[in-house]
């Protein structure tokens, strides 16, 4: 299965690179040797991308981080360029019928210039949006008998800490969380990008330990925590960060309400939701952390008061966000199902390219009233 996946990825990558290089050289032919400069840059970007994927885990953080940024930037640029060249080719096909373009070579050159400028502009704005997360404020009222209490919760997901989102990002995220002065911090999975190795090398646990919260920090596993060394190593890392991992487990907060952490869907043996809440005090509210927002009807049927999820990243960048929106009942934002409030976060960090084009990075501050 892994070999098949790898083969498909490499095939698609060669298609993207081959097509964009060919069309790029055609577009720059009018400028002489510039087409060779373009080809050389493509070659450097492609080799950087391959090296980052294959050798990234074996490099020092000082080398792996800039290489990863260049590699992913090249990938996102090439993906957009691929789509743009397809659209230009459609126009050229139409021109064979309507003959509205007087100079095809000049049209290709001007189109390439406009596309190149447009993509770079979108990437600059997207990188800014990634590096400047928005703060989303929610007010959630539990549906259990009122205790006339409230608590401030900071909820985040998908930090993807590793080589790209390194120690400096961990420090930035901790500072942002602490600035909200939370009573409780919840992490809905994918705290780790793939492996804990770069986190241990950078001693990121020392930064995460500095999260300040009256009732502590609770987290669940995401699918990316299943990519690396194994769940037990991840659990040990979480413990070193003073983060309480809830793997099909729950915590009773201040004897007032439950936080239930459901294991990620990657674990096919994870417990059923009704089993996880069996024996609970029916008068106490329940907050559910479940990384992937599938089957929201289950939480609604069990009258969970609030479910917080992540995973989708809201597609990260246009037009993937439009496709992701069709894949989930709720791919991003707030929705209420019967008595259950649900929020699906686009994530504080990001996987891969450090760009938010048409989406946002975010931290969620919740006033939970019960």
C-alpha cells in the first residue's frame, strides 16, 4: 500500500513538474536564455523537494527548516502554475476556433508574467496569514442543568510542530495561548507533525511546559501522531510537556464537567462514543475532543454539549478548501446539531506549505457557560 501511494505521489509530481517546465520554457522563449534560468530554478526546487521528503528527518534542524520551506514553497508555486497553464491552454484551444490572439508567443509571455506575479502575491499574503493567526471567540451554553458558572477555554488544533513549525513557532503559540489567560487548554490532535525527533532535538517540551492554565492542558491524538515512533513514545513526550493525553479517556474538570478525548480515527479499534461516556453523571456537561469531524450525528444523538475538532485545515489554500467543504458535514466553523454545539477549527499551525491562501490560521477562545 505504501509503495502504491509513493508511486502515485511521484507520478503526479513528475506530471506537475514536467508540464509546468515545458510550458514555462515556451512562454519565456521570446526572452532567449531566460528559459534556461527558469529550467535551472525548477531543477533546484525539484531536487530540494525530493531531498526534504527523503532526507529531512536525518538533517539538523538548521538545515532541514530552510530546505523544507523552499521545498514546500516550490510545490505550492508549481501546483498553482500547473492550473494556470491549463487555463491558458484552454484559451489557446479556443483561439484555434475564434482567432482572437494576434501574437501567440507574446500572449504566452504576458500571460506567464501575470500568472507569475499573481502567484507570488498570493503566496506573500498567504504566508502573512499563516504567521498571524486570528483569534476566534465563541460563547457556548451547555444544555445540562445550570450551575451558573463559566470557564474560559483556549482550544487549538493542528499545530504540526516539527522541522517547519519549529521551536520558534512553539514559543509563539505558547505566548499566544497564555495571552488569553485560559482556565483550560484543549488540543484537538496533530500537535506533532510526523515525528517527535525534531521536537526532542530542539527541546520543544520545555516550551510547551510553560503553557499556563488553571485546570491544565488536555489533548487527543490526531492522525499525524500515528505517523512516527508510536503512540507510547508520543504519550511519553506529552507527559514531558505536562499535557494530559486522553486516548479514549476522560477527565472530570473541577468536579463540574467532563472532557472526553476520543482516539483518532486512525485507530480502528478505538472505543465507541457511547462507551466512553457510559456511567457519567447525567447532570454534568460533556466536552468532546475528536480530531476528525466525521459522523457529528453521533455526538448529537448522545447529547454531547460541545465537540471540538480539527484535521481539515479548511483546505489550507484555495481551491482545496472548496473540495474539503464537500468531504465533511462541516469542514470549518460552527454548527449546532440538535443540542450539540460543534466547532471545527482550521488549525493554529499547518502541514506542509506555510501559506494560508483563502483560509486562516486560528486560535479559538471559548466562554463555556454551564
